[in-house]
């Protein structure tokens, strides 16, 4: 058994009591049901475990039931705080959040949790088990048309919201025969963990060669619940000289709030076609005198020598041009969600450089608070943040940046869903 010593300041602030009275130590477990409806199989349910203790606590240990018929994962660390009761007395509050995922439909019961406390009872150490009550948790059978948790296709994706970001570098319309472009698709789902996101979508069509990169998964713990993120990556090479259409990829998902099926879409694109990606590229070329062209060529040759000699581009990273344009559009529309999605195309080294800059870190943290904090928060100045994120960043002590690195965007793949999980989630 593992015992945890609580923070000394919190303990000292709680006076010792002579004896334990009824109601001094309470523990409750409350399921958080999406849409106040019975969950379906593999739909996440949050169990909020809350203890209120008037006695001084020396040691503690949570003894969890086996949670048969469920996979589970603890979300974040235990939280201890001081609280005031209705009668004005001071007490210690304990909070833990566990996500559970039912394996089958049926009527189940979450057995009681025990919080084993070592308290100071009139100067003597005393061990007391504080027990919660059992919790009924019925799991519904899917009765809607199509899909559902037991269907082989499509992938069962229950979430509060799903957003998709599609990023290319360079823009696919500018790619010519034999050229390669990198596509990064990021799927974010609120109210679930990353292991429940679908596998890499299939991107296959005539005339292209695709090389799949790594799939990275991450679960972000926010005050409003977990946010799952998966990033899929391909290098796409044009194999024919004509325009190559890419169809949209539809990802069905179950809205756990409205209890209806919805669809998210990876948009259709095309490879080739020579379409400009900036309005300035639409302007016709100006007539140039021969001597002007010769001078420009000589200047370009000299500039190239200078760049080679001084290594101006070494160790510098920047968001792709399409992502920078997306940042500007989202900032102009004051769309915080689209703005955050546009930042996901950053290479790992660029994301680390952002985190090393206090002003950039503060701006991104304020953006996340505006998106995920309970009740929302004021968004930062998106226009100023877009300008900051669009600037090239020189890596400290970095050499030339490899063009074909396939590092994960948000860090290494998380471990198994159960932390510790006794059963994996998925098919």
C-alpha cells in the first residue's frame, strides 16, 4: 500500500479535535452523465469523488473498488484544499476525478470507495475508513439507426465536440510532378481521452504516393474535463502532371450533449493546378527592361552567395504560410477555437521554442483559459498573438533544420488508457 503525506501547511491550519463526531468525515461519489442520460458502451462518464474532513489528517489512502465491467483512468492529481462549511467551521476538502468507460450495456453499480485516514484523535493516531455509498450506473443499449458502439464501421466516437484542422506545407495546389507536400490533420475531441480517437484515416487516390508519418495522441486535462488530441501526418508526392483531386473524409461522431449523430470532415483538396495561395500572386508580372533583369539576376546571385556563406536559414523555424494565414483570419474574426487549431501545425521544435518564450507562453495559456476554463475567460489579443506566432524563431544552439523530420507534434504517445488501466479501450 502507498501512503501519501499531505501538505504540512494544510495540516497545521486544521486544529486537532478531541473526538470524531457523526458528519465530521464524509465521502461522496457523483457520476457526471452527459446530457443527464444513461451512457452508451465506451462513452466516458466522470466520477467525481469528494471528501470533507473536519479532523486533522496525518496520512491517507484511497481504496478503490475493482470497477468490474469498466475501464478507467484517473484524470490529473488529487486536489486538497481548505473549505468553509455552512456553519462557519473550517474543514479539509479532497477531490479526485476518475473517467470510467463501460464495456457492456446493462444495469451496473459502482461499489463504494474507501478513504483510509490516519487522524489525530486527542493526541493519538487513529485509523478510520471513510466509505462512500454505492452508485447505480445503468448503461443504455444503442437503438438508433446505423453506427453505434458495436458496429465495425464507422469508428465509435462519443464526444462533447469534435474539431478538425487540416494543414499543408507547401500548399497542395502549388505542387508539381515529383514534388512532395506534407499534410498534417489534427482531430480534437472534448470529453474523451486520446485512446478513443479513431486510427489514421485512409488517404488514397490515383496519381499520388503517400508516406504515412507517426500518429501522436495526447489527453489534455482541463477544469471542464479532458480534451483528446490526435495528429495524423502524411508526406504526399505528385506522380502525374495533371490536377489530382482528393475527396473529403467524413468522420461520424456521437454528440454526447445532444445525444445525436453528427459528422466532422477533413476537407477535400487538390494536388497541382498552380492555384496561387496569396492575393499578391494574382497580379500580372510587370514588363522589365533587359538591363533591369540582368541587374536583378546579379543581385540574386550575390544574395545566394551571402546566404550560403552566413547560414541565415540555419536553426530558424516558422509556421507554414497557410497556417499563418489561418491565424490572421481567425484573429480578424475573433475566433479563439479556430486560432488555437491553426497553432497545431507547428513542428515540435517550434512548439518548444514558443514554450521557452514567456510572452508567447502567457498568450497561449490565456487562449486555453478562454477555450477550456469553466464559464470561459477573456481571450487575449489575438491579432498581437498572431503576429508573435508568425515570426521566424531561431533555435538556441541549433544547426540546420532537417526538412523531413517526422517528430510528434505534441510529445510522445501516452501510455495505456488505464493509469493504471486493467483493460484497454477500443476494439
